[in-house]
C-alpha cells in the first residue's frame, strides 16, 4: 500500500540546508498498525507529512496504492488527502467556531456528499466515538479527549483506508489517551491501516510494528521497543 524507496527530505531555511529524512526505505502493507517513535527532531512529523501527501520528498520515490505520488496532479493529491487518508493531530486542529457536528461534516462537504447522507454519516460517526450528546458543542465547550474524538470522527468521515496520527494523545491525560488508543485498535480490527507517531511507550507497545527514527534515519524497524 505504502512504498518508499530511498526517500530524502531536505529543508532549506535561508542559506542553511537540513536533511530531515535520509534514504528512508519503508513498506507498509494494508491493515498494519505501526508506531513511529524517536527523539524530538528525528523526522517523525516530516515522515508523516510525506506519507500523507501533505509535503513532497526532495529525492526518492513514494508509491501509494501502486501509483507514484510524484506523477499525481494536485487535484488527485487533494482527493487522496480527503478520501484515502484520515489525519489526527496532537492539537486536534478543529474549527474553533464550529460545533462537533459541523467539524465532522467538513470533509463530507469537500467530497460533495448529499445533505441527507451527511446527516446520517455525521450522526453515525458521533455515536461511534461516544459523542452523540455533544453534537452541538464547540471545541471550547469540550474536554481534550472529546475534542480528539471529534477530530477522529472527522478523520473517518470519508472512510479512509489509512489513519495517520501525530502524537494524538500528547495533550491528553492517560484515561482520555487510553480511550483514543482503544478507538484506533477498533479501527485496526475493522481492517484500517494505522500509523501513529508517539512518545508514549504504552501506545507503541500495542502496535504490531515499531519504526524508530534517529537523526532522519530508520534506526529500528521491528516488533520490539
Ligand atoms: N519547515 C521546516 N523548515 C526547516 N526545518 C524544518 C522544517 N520542519 C522541520 N524541520 C526540521 O527537521 C527536523 C525534523 O523535524 P520533525 O518535525 O519531523 O521532527 P519530529 O521527530 O516530529 O520532532 P517532535 O517529536 O519534536 O515533534 C527538525 O530538526 C526540524 O527543525
Ligand atoms: Mg513531530
């Protein structure tokens, strides 16, 4: 499903260049649950941005579902980000003035889903993450765990095959974090591919495979921490 060959990412800031990812070879098959770990600055978010087609590699090849990403048009990439991949971030990234319902509806609007189907789908998603009674709450009227569950429901709106999460429990207490991880496990059991960046050893231990980054390299790739 995901195949990266000798992928490099170099950031250029003024006259300074920085190799954030160096010759990354990575294959992820459909239905895997992967944790990405490593120190701050090791390239985890950079890798996630590349996997999610939010950014492009400097060199190397990335093939997603058999198609080289470099050959895709910007419309095709936008469609992949909307329909094939669900993103979950540490800071939730919800629209501040919109309710839980409206936040979850956004990707459906972009996908031009009919209003009747949107209503059905948002209600189903709210129930699935245990927020049926919070549909009308804005982010300021929700707990951190509820905001993150709203963000997960939004990520699931168009039934993506891949869920990419960057420190999804970083801003949560351990109980709320545990609930988030349980939702990811349910999604994995339902056949989704899950890739979670985490500093939390307890989360990493629950994944099938742990990819350890260090200074832009893959230092470890296996089932041991
Ligand atoms: N847009 C950018 N321009 C220049 N340098 C960048 C940019 N984004 C990231 N970097 C640098 O690339 C390196 C990797 O950053 P990245 O965000 O991938 O790290 P990370 O492993 O996610 O760290 P953290 O655990 O702190 O989130 C860092 O040294 C960072 O300073
Ligand atoms: Mg990061």
